[in-house]
């Protein structure tokens, strides 16, 4: 269960990073 939670955070963080720095896409 915890693993899925960590993966969800990683994916969410990645999406936020892409939104903040679209140039780095």
C-alpha cells in the first residue's frame, strides 16, 4: 500500500515539475 502512495507522490511531483518548468519538458 505504502509503495503505491510513494509512486503517486512521485508522479504528482513530476507533473508539478513539468507544469512549473515547461521548458524542461
